[in-house]
């Protein structure tokens, strides 16, 4: 029997480790902690508790203060995203029936990424959490795990990504959707996560003893000869 099929709404989540983490962590943590104000956030406060969230100019301040290690992290996230994004799609990992189209002739120099928002989360345990949300007005988002040594299944602080479907029913026939209704990850120090900004996600309540520090960015992406992001 002949039939067509469409692998709809596949969602890539790209993950890598920063191999330079050990050499930058001490200074980068010290720099990130200079932003700290107890229990402060300037957006969507109802979704979070017991954490500090900086404003979105995290990397602008790092530039002003010449925080070399934080700026390294910004560069590392950008270069890693461009590299993985291109490799992922060029390697045909994404089940897109139209093929790779214009990407076939694109190289890393033709991908322009604007980190238009960057911020830090600093959590001191005590059930600190960030409820389910996504990031508006952005293309892709990224997370850099600067200090997650005490994050664990029994202590929380895990990352959870929600399936884009509303799963109201599950049986063997829907096995391919139900396995990852919620995809949970235990982040490691130096871990970098990249995901489409419209994917809903959250951080589970954190009860660890060590300060948990996560740096996040929202980006806009342009592909082509002209950088107009
Ligand atoms: Fe988020």
C-alpha cells in the first residue's frame, strides 16, 4: 500500500559540554555572584520563588565590567549553537520532507546570531523554582550550567521540557508521544542546552545546599550573506 507521511513537530534539543569549564568556573562564578540580590526578579514573578533573576542585560554588564570569563561563556554559547545547529540540520537528523533546502550551501559564517537577551538565575535552595514557561519573541534559547554541583533527582533543580502536545490520553498506540511527555534532564557543570524558545520548560524546586547558577540567553537567528538580525 502506498502512502505519504509527515513527521510533524519534531523538536530538537541540542546538548553539549563546555570542555573549558574547569579553567573558567572559579572566576565566572565569582563574577556571576556580583549580580545577586536576594529574591529579585523583574519579569513573571508569579512563576518563580526563592531565586534571583537578573535583568536581561547580563552580558552588557559583563562587557562594562570586563568580566572576561562571562564573556567567554557568551562566545562559547554562540559558537556552539552555530556549529551544532548547522551540523544537526546538514546531517539530516531533522525529519523534514523538503530536505535541507537553502542550508546545503550555508557555512558557519553565514549564520548570524543575536543574543538579544541574557540573564542569570541564582538559587540558594529553599525550594527555589521556576514554573512552566517559554520565551516569547525569540527564535532559540540556550542555558549554560555554571554551578549545578548539588542538583540531583532527590534535591531538585532539574530541567524539564514539556511535549508540545496536550496529552489527554495515552495508550500503546500513542507510545511514540507518551514516552517524553516530560523530558527531564539533570544538568552537569559546564552543560549547554539549546532549544526552540517556544518549547515550554521549567526548573524543579531546588533544595540543594550549594548555590545553583544558570545563565540563559534568548537569540534571534538570521541565515544568509546579510547580517540583519
Ligand atoms: Fe526559561
